C-alpha cells in the first residue's frame, strides 16, 4: 500500500497572554485550506492533534487544554484603516470540529507582533523605536482591536519586565484595546444584553433558578454568583475540574444560558458550540492562595471571578472573558458590578486562579441604553518556535 508523504506548512508557534497557538499567514496555507470549509478544519485539527480520544493531543501541536488547542490565520486587511485580518479557530480536543464562533483575547496580543514580523503591516507604520499601533479586524466577531506593540531597532520587542499572572516569565507589555466590544455580530442579535435585562432569573432544570447577568461583550458570557451555585469564588482548577458533577452542572448552565441569549435555537446545539458562551461565577473579595502559591488578599482584588472554557475551569482568565468582566463591572447593577462593590467603576482588578488582572472599560448611558466604547488591558506575547509544521498530505 502506498502512503502519502507529509507536507510542510510555514507556521509560527506563539504565546499570547496566557494562551498559545499555531499561527499561519493565509497565503501560506495549502490552496484548499485558504477558504473556509471542511479542508481548512481538517488541516487545523491535524496540526493540533485532534480529535484525540486519549485527550492528550500527543500527535500534534496542542497540549490538551482550552488554552493551547488554538489556531490563528492572519492576512493583510482589505478593510480601510485596518492592517490585519485576524481569524481564530478553537480546536476541540476530543471531537472532530473547529469552533469559529468567537475570538481569543489572549492570542490577540500576539497578532500585532506576528503581523509586523511577517510582513502583514506596512513598514511605514512601524517606527524604528517606540510603539507600533496595529489596527486589527477580528473577523470572527466583526470588531476592531488596537494593539500597541513595542518596537526596538525596527523589530518587535518581546523581552521585558512586564509580569502577567498565569505566565511564568516576564516579557514586553502589549496593550490591547477592544473597540466597541459589546454586541457581537456573530450572536445575540447585536445586543449587549440580549435578554434586555442587566440581571435575569435563569432557570436550569435539575440545577435550580438563580440570578444571572448575560452579556455580549468581548465574548458572550453568563455570570452567576458563586454562592448561588455552592462556591466561594476562591476555587482553583482542581476544585472544579476533578468534579465530574460540577462540570456537568456548568455545562447545563451554559446550554440553558445560550438558549436564553439566543445563541442557539435548541439545547442540543450547545455541544457543537463549545467556545461560546462562557460561564463565570463571581464573588466579593476574599483571601486565597493562587495556583503558583502566591497569596491574593482582599486588598489585591476588587472582585473574584472564575470562568470555564471548553468545559473546564480556566487556569487564569480568557482575554475575551476579561473584556466581558471589565464591561459588566462598568455597568451599575450587573452581578459583576455588585460583587465589585457597585457604583461607577472605570476599571477593576479581579482575582482569578493564577493571581490578578486589571481591566478597564468606558461605559456610558446613551438614550437609555448602555454603550461601551472600549475595553483595555495589558498582555504580552512571544514567539516560541517558527518554521514549518508537518501534516500527512491526505489529512485534509
């Protein structure tokens, strides 16, 4: 029997924020994968090593977590006043599909640096020394993101002393602005609060009825109070991820919340939409010890937030969920805002399993409706490896 040899595709393995993934220029993909569809999905799944019934992704570039089962496709933007078109694919670990329903806020920090280093940004827009302003079109959700990328001697600066909880080593700071982060085009009918309310009573059969803030900002997110579902808000990954009943409960909350938000029409659709919406639980500040052993006290955080991604508690915080946190915190009356002390808040520092993170948002009441112009946070990014990724020639 004749076997098809492997092909090699130019690729870069990058960390962005507390995530990492495989980055491609659209033009470098095989022709069949340069357009959306089955061939593209099959290629990306094979690159990452999915679907893997063992849940390890040993035969691919993934590392069997939601934070590392990620792919990015970038190209020069065809849109006015934008530099890069950014498309994100969240690869399922154990099922044969790629979820294109949302953005990855963490990997967003790596988009500008990749674009500069790989010729996707006009060299005339990159200073010899200083900060390059990279205008990104986030194609999954139809939003503009502005990245402030440090440049030294004409090249992206990756090393520095900026520390990010959830990332072991310091690096250069990349500030990211998510413009008009609310009302994703992809879901929720274009409303920041798709139910029309800041807080709803969400009924989940077999779990109960409890208060929830359901918001489209950064990424569709369902916020609930930790105490209402039996938690304190100080939990670490193992407290949730080792509890099969807890994970089943969160998935039910996610499915019923997605239905209530108009993101799906039938409950069984939630299984094919793992990336969105997210589920998070909030609590007032309390002392705890982070996963690195670093103490977090009530003086260090305004609010505690724990969020699930792809069916598991995240080790830190998804960047898009941080946008949702900042946006909800800025709007008086949401569960996030109330847990953070209530009132007018332009920025919050929230506690997560790996430590804390500060996120700001600008919110205004316009004609009786809340409008958020942008959310801001700092991340870092670094190239881990570059060259070619190899896949069997008949894998897509």
